[in-house]
C-alpha cells in the first residue's frame, strides 16, 4: 500500500493531474487562509455561520472547496468580517517567459 506522499507524487507525475492541481492551487490556498483564520479566532463553523447569516453546512462546503457553487465576493467579505478581517482582492501581473 502506498503512503499518502507516495500516492501524491505518483499522481502529480501525470501532466493532466499536475495541470488540474496547479489550476486549483490558488483557490485551495485562499480557503486554507480562511480556515486557519477561523481556527486562530477560536470560532466554530456554526459560530461563523451565525455571524454571516448562513448555515454551518454552507460554511463547511465553502471551506472544503468541494461545493458546486463558488462563494460570492460578498459572502467571502462577510466571512472575513466575522473574523475581524477584511477581504482584499488584487490583480498580480503574471511574469512572461
């Protein structure tokens, strides 16, 4: 049986898998920031949900990135505000080879 790391390495060696991983990396990184911030503030998903006027399951879907619907900027802003933060969005020029 392969370890998680071995399986990951084997999967990422496939070009299509690597491409999919890279395309979703930014989204997962953002979700990870929200999750870490929630933990740092000692809040549960249910507590955040109550602050932003949604359900705990909606917060769980948002944090997992597995939902079929991406959260709106308004929802992400509400989530950030519930943690005493503000959401900042910016464009970053991609370096051309």
